[in-house]
């Protein structure tokens, strides 16, 4: 996994601030591969609670994590009970690494 312990702690803290302490966050995509170079940061946030205004919440978290990482591109996918489950969720659950 190509994230430092400090960045991981920051991602977990920011995710908890936005979605609650019980939210889980997984890293998936190219950043999981230690041999790869570059690439954006793909995150899956899982919450057991419905999320009001999910687009705003995801955009806010993504921009805060991007700032934490010096402007790196960050994509956040949200899995919540009030949202449709899509194939990207299955990929992220299957291939992702829990932070």
C-alpha cells in the first residue's frame, strides 16, 4: 500500500469527521499495488447510516483528503444504506484494503 502512516491516520480522521466514528474506509485501485507508480487515491467509505446529501459529503471529504496529500487527486466512493449498490462497490470491497 502506497500511503504513509501519517496520511492513513489523516484519512481515517477526516472520514470520521465527515461520516462518523463508525465509518470504515478502504483503499483500492492502483495505490494498493506497491510496485505501481503515481496514480490517484481511490477510497471506499462504508457507513451503516443513511447519508443526506451524499454528493456534497463525498466532495467535501475528497477535497479535504486532497489538501492533506498536497493536491493529489482523490476519488471517494460511498456505500450507505440509502444509496444504490453498484459494481464499483463490489470491486472496492473485494480488492480494497481496510485502513
